[in-house]
C-alpha cells in the first residue's frame, strides 16, 4: 500500500466531475486501499478519489466509530434534512476551517467493495462528511457550500496566503 500526495486548491482535477466505476477489479481495490491509507496518514475523516488525482467516483470515510473506514463506490446523496452550521475543513484546502451551513442529515446510496448496494446515513459529522465527499466527486469544494459573502471572504484569505502576503 502507499500514501498518495493530496491535490490542493487550484488543481483542476478537484474541479472535474469524476466518472462512475463499472467493474470493481484489482486496480479499484488497490486504489481504495491506498486511499484509506492516505486518509489516515493525512489524517482526515474522508477522502475522494479526485483529491489524489484519480477521476473516478470513489470516496472513503471514517465515521469515528472504531469500525474502520467505509468505502463508497458511485455514491449519490439521495436525501437530506434539516440545517446546521459546523466548522468544516478540507485536506485539499489545508489549514483552513470555516463555519459552513449544510443539511444536518444526509443519506447516501453507493456500492461497497464487494459490489453490493449500501446505504450510509447520519447526522452531524457523518452527514457532513457524506455531503462533503460527494461534493468532491461532483467537482465541488467546500467553498461552494458557503453563502456568497462568506465564500468571497474565504477566497480572499486563501489568495492572500498563496501570494505570501
Ligand atoms: Zn475535502
């Protein structure tokens, strides 16, 4: 297994919608194992394939319940409910945390590594991670979930930093 370098804000792969996975073969299983290792090494609670430069609709996350990492192949958010604000960060925008309002509860339908249909759902951190990772796979970033004014402020912060001011 190996740890991938994580792509950061500005890399076009993060803004590219990923492609659905067909057959789950050894190369997919290897990719998933490496993504899990990369997520724990970072450390993070979720990671999408395009964050490591692979344009496939795959994400992993760890709901912090001691049962280990979950695999989502071709995940889609099928239901959300409520609304709440939470400090949210992203391994691809390292060093920043912003209060972001999103639905409180989310349900995701996906396939697991065995090719079986699985449903992941949860409130709080889990609901947040599910939405965050599916956002990545659509070519999104957490900045997109912010209201316009907050997004402008966040972008100014990132740009100031990257210009070394
Ligand atoms: Zn992220």
